[in-house]
C-alpha cells in the first residue's frame, strides 16, 4: 500500500472511502465536524440516538450518495479521548482499514490529526503503522482457488492535512510509520517461513541481503570462525543438525555523530525439535517460530537504517537448528561457553539460552552501552503472563524502565520479573558451573538467571517473547502466525535512546 500526504479538504478528497475517528466523549475534532457538516449531520444524529457512540474499535459505515466525492465513509470509534495513545491509534486505524479493505476499497483517505503540540506527529505515525499491518498476508505457499487468502484491495492511503497546517511533519511521520511497518513485515515473513525453507544459512542470506540493500555492514560467521571464538554452547546445540549454524552480525553505524552503542541479540533456532529431549509431536510445527527473536532483530536493524537513527546498533543473531541425530548433545553433557563458563546440559530442549550465551558474550566485544536480547525462551512465561505481555528481566533499572516505557508506547507491553540472588541456587550445576534448566519452579526466571552469567557488567535486558511471538489473541493489526513482536518495541527504545524521549 502506497502512502501519500497532501494538504486539502478531507471531505472533498476524491477517494472511494474516507476513514474518520470518533471519540466516545465527543472531544473536539475539526475534521469530523467538517465531514459531518457535509453529510448533513448524519453522524451527530446517530450519536444522539446512541446508535453509534464512538466506543473503541466500534465501526460505522455510511454511504453519502452525492453529498461528498467518496462513495463510503468508515467511522471508527476511538473510545475516551484521555485514553488515546499511539498504541490505541495503531489498533483503531487498523480496524478501520481492515473494514474498508473488506468492502473492496482501493483508494482510502483519512484526515491528519489536528496540531496538538507534536502529539499529531506520533498519532500519524501510529495510524500509518496500523494501516499497513492491517493488510499483512502470508500466502507464499497457497496456489489456487479458495486456498489463497483474500487479496488486499487497498492500493493507497492518503493522509489529508488541513489547509494552513504544516505538511512536512506529518509527511515525515507517515514515512517513519511506513518504515517501521515494513520492518515488522520483514520479521513476520521470516517467522512464518517453514523451517525447511529457512534453515540457518538461508536466514543468514536473508539478513545479509537486507543489510546490503539498507547500507548496513554485515557478516556471517560459520563453524570454523565460531570454533575459533570457542563458542562451545552454541556449537553444542548445532552439532545434532545437518544444517550448519551461523552467527549473523549486523552493524548499523550512523553517518554522523553517534549517541552510543546498543547491541540487540536474537535467538535464532530456525527449528526446534527439542533435541534428544524430544518435544511432543502435537504442534511441533510451530517450532519454526523459535527464531522469532532473530526475526525481530533483523527487522530492528532494517528500521534503524531506514530511520537513520543517530545511534550505533549492533544486531547479533545466533542461528541454529536443534535436532536429535546421533551427534546431538545429550542430557548430562557439559559445554563450555565463549567466556569459559561451563554448562551442565540437563535438558536439550533448553537450548535457546545456550545459543544466546555465546551471542551475549560476543555482543560484549563491541563495548555497548546496553544489550537487549529477545527469545522465545520458556513456556513458563505463558503460564505467568498469558499472551498479553513479554517477560522482562535485567540488571539495570533504568534500562528496564526504558524498555517498559517503549512497550506502553507501542502496545508491545512487558512485565518485569525479579532476578534475585536467591534464584541463583536453582541453576547451580552438579558437574559444571551452572545448569541449563533449574527445574520447573520459576522457569522463566531461571532462564534469565542463566543468561545473566553471560551479559557481564554491561547493562542488560532479557525479553522472553514466547507468549507474544505468534498466534496471540488477534487484533486488527495482528493476524494469525508470527506477530513481529519486538520490532516496534525496541525500535522505539532506540529512538528514545538517540534523542529526547517521546511521550504518549
């Protein structure tokens, strides 16, 4: 979908569908007032009858005849004005766009938010993100007839800025929103690809191709290079697969002055059978999503480059398959990570923390100001938080606060779990320094405690996205399959890191 920004009179814009938002508490909205005037007060009449009150995500479709050039008007409820924020703007706009697309709209227009001290810029960006994500499809392997998902109808969205209002900030916000949505789309495409089509080498090829197009320096380390670096934890997981592992390193460096360095590490288990500790067969196909942290990391680097962030961002993806062949690591084996820490493998299905251990060690080589890792690490986080938030643990209160704030801003919320010293006893090894599970109690925290051993003294934040990475409760901007979670969250964190915090 193409995005355009123009100055003009929204009710008089020649699109086949106009989208307008209506607050539940009748907050002043010049664009809505102008449109309703052109419609002879129809929206106001429906409000007075309580037929449409503006409840969040509620929809009303009007057919104005010859009153305005547009053939239809889609009104979306925005809820209470005081509750409006970028996350809700994303969802409401996605709801309206999906409705318009389902009705066959091809050219859609909407009014830019009225000037509000810069808030209109954030809302515009969120609206564009929601618009593009609402139309996401993954139908690469569907070939004919009813097997093919309904095709997207909308070809363009035009944001109409009222005459006299500044166009440039709205245009810049729309471009930023499109760039972020495109990064999420990349992450979703990588997540949704079958494991057999995207083994570590293919994932590496995709990441390197993105970086070449975006002007980001990148390289991919193979077996020999990782062995030389003594990445025994990552290689231990990889040894059971015929597919060679890759450590993908993407280094975005701004052209001008940099506001610091942040490293992002993503778990990239492109398919996870559980290894010798084999998973049940039911829904094992979903384990193609075990590289969701890697997909998000690749998307974040694309977004950082597109937004030209004044901040160095290093993306590190540990890409492996976890398979159970005759060479696979066995329960009871001991592996040695890059930092010399020895690890007793209690369960080969707790492999994500093993590959991240060496990725975190490698990230420290860049002397970053902070490290954030993302991983579909534990089923236990779903028991704790369901599918509405990612688990967050970390060693730096300010970093955790920033991540949490970015989560509230984007709607990709996180919830902090403790890393108290008492939990260390749970991962103490019998035959090695540490154990890779720690047992069932506090399973998500045990994963965080394990990873803490490899982050060193660098401020570090771990996000367990197992409950938010795929097949979560659907919303208009989040369909079935991979969600791309982490891209919008961490991109917002990086933007705030690189400049004055944005308030929602």
